[in-house]
C-alpha cells in the first residue's frame, strides 16, 4: 500500500532539469520585480580590468549582491565607494550557474542629504591630508587679464551676469566652455572643460571662472566630485569658483585659488574697475607732476646757491689782465737793463787790458831806465804811473758798482717769489724736522725698544756690564721703570 502511494506521488510531481528550474526562477524574479530601487550600504566593492564593478548592498537584516556593467559605469551618477549609503536603481536577475541572484544596477544616488554630507566630509578630510587646500599652492589672480575663460551652462542667468559685469567694469574677451552643471555626466564635463582650458592654444585664458546658480545639495554635487577637484588642483591657470549663492559651500571653493559668493562677484574679482584705474592714474599723475615740480625747484635753488658762491668771472678777467699788463711793463723795463748788463759784461775784459799809450809808456820807461834819467823825467814817469793807476782804479770802481747794482736787481723779489721761497724753506724745515723725528730716541722707543742706563745716567750697552748694585733704569716711550740686572752666570750654571 505504501509503495503504491509513493509511486502515485512521483507521478504527480513535475520534473525539471537544473537549467529549466534556474531559468524559471530567473524569469519569475525579473517579471515579479521589474525595476526596483534598493537602499543600502555599499560593501565588498571590486573593480575588474574588464570595467565591470561588483559590490553588495547591506542593511541591518540582509545583504544583496549587485553588479554594474561597464556600459553603465559612466552613467551611474556617482563613484561608488565602500561605506556609502546609496539608493541603487536597477533590476533583479538570477545567475543560474551559481544559484544566486543579484541586482543589476543602472543608476545610483546617495541615500538622503545625511549620506551626501558624510561622503563630502570623508572626501574633504582625504584631500585636506593630501594638501589640496593649502594656501601656499594657491595662485594669484592677474591684475588685468586679456582673456577670461568661463565654464558654466550656456543657458541661464549666470553667463549673462558675468558678461555684463565684465563689460561694465573693464571690457575683456570672454571664452565660454559650455557644460552641464548638474545631473548625470556633469562632473565629467566640468573636469574635461578645466583640463581643456589648461591646454588650449595658441591663446589660453589668463583666468578661469567656474560658476553656476544656486540649488539643492544634490544639484551641487558635481562640484563636490573628486574628478573636478583634482582637475582644479592641477590647473595651471588661476581659477575662481562661484557655485551657488553666498551660503552655499562646495569642495571646489576650498581647492580653487579664489572663492566668490556669486557669479557677479567672480567677474568683479577677475577684472578691475576701469573708472577706479583712471582715477588712480590721474591721482598718481598729479602726485608725480607735483613731485617733479618740487624736485626742479630744489635743484634750481641749489644751482642758484652754487652760482652765488662762484667768483665773478669779469673780475677774474680784470685781475688777470692787470697782472699781465704789470708783467709786460716790468719786462719792458727789465730788457734795457739786461742789455746794459750784458754790454758791461762784454766791456769788462777790455777795461783790464792795457791801452796803447800805456804800452808805449812802459816801453819808454824801460828804455829810459837804461840811461840815467833826469829828475824831471823821473817826476814825469811818476806822474804817468799815477795817472794810469787812477784810471785802473776808476774802472775797477765802476765795475764793482755795476756788479752790485746787478746783484741788487736780481735780488728784487715779488710777493709770489717771496711766497714760493717761504714755502720752499718751510718744506725744507718740515723735511728736516721729520728726519730728526725719525732718528730721535723717542721714535726708537715708540717702536718697542728700551734705553738701559745705570744710576748715573750712563747707557748700558753690553750684557757683561756691572752697574753699581746691579740697578738700572729702563726708559720707555711713556716713562721710566727701575730694574736690577742678574749677575752673569757661567756656562756651567746655564747647563752648557
């Protein structure tokens, strides 16, 4: 009876192959659930070289496996990381070879604002540790850029506000790189725009403005994306962030070189106000003009003061002219005298030569000496001798007088000659004084020597001298000191 019941039971239960039952389960799951949204915390995240991403979603009561195919990674909406609480949108499917089911994820978003803030805070701490927020790496905004690059949406009031502000303050060329500022793919477009502006040629912007209007935390998440932040940090162009309103804060504000509360304020930071520059230039021009005027006045006063100290040129010329006239007059007076002196010098030898009469007289006297002269003849001879002697004496006196006059003329001194002679004598006396000072005993003592004398003042010049009681006096440059000479020791005492 029991065997028949078992046989009838086996006949009523349908039989399936493994593939059939796995396919049936898969169809049941896919048709029963369709597209679902699953909330959970990401765990066991793995990225494979093929581009697929495998992970698990868990909560307090369970865990479900998930997969993100390579084609869906770029459209996911965020970069999944372990620990993030997300809401994954996709479909439930089974994997028959392993008898498991999984969630094929097509889109992912953070689960609520708290999860977004937690993820932003983790990213902020990590970038802070890497030094991306350091003030030392921030670049200065150029004073007057020629080309302003703008990365924002083509539509909306942000672009219009930036353009009108630049046109009003100081017209500059504006280069727009349109991007999506929220939603899927916005972060990738913004990062690509920043990198593209950095390598653009041949004309690259001098400053970049990344801007968008206000919005919710989810709308601004593209500016909290790590790809955008690293692109901003690597950008060689000074970058101004103007995301949201004044109260909105995103991580791009911390990485950028300057943060503006609004897009209009970003445009005001990028270019100066032309009217202020013109006014400042006019003010500096006025100050420069006044300074140059004061410098010229001071220089003119110094020139006038220096000119007043200079001697009178006409007076100098008159003095020199009078001196020249005086020298010329003295030359005219001295030339005849000089000629007379030369003539006297030439005539002097002739005065000493005996005249013909004197020679004839001497000859007659010699002849007369041979015969006995009469008294009258002797008197006549004496008279002739006296006349000749008188003539010679007159000539000698005249020559002596002329020589004395010539010597007196030569000794006539002018003030310049007298001053020159005085300076010469003064220099000679100073030289003799310096020579005497150099060889004086005091100079020798000042060079470090000492004079040794006995008690009687006699110098001690030998080492074997024996002054009384061995007492000596040492004379230095600044005074005297007493001393005693030790007795001369023998070579044996010296240890020789």
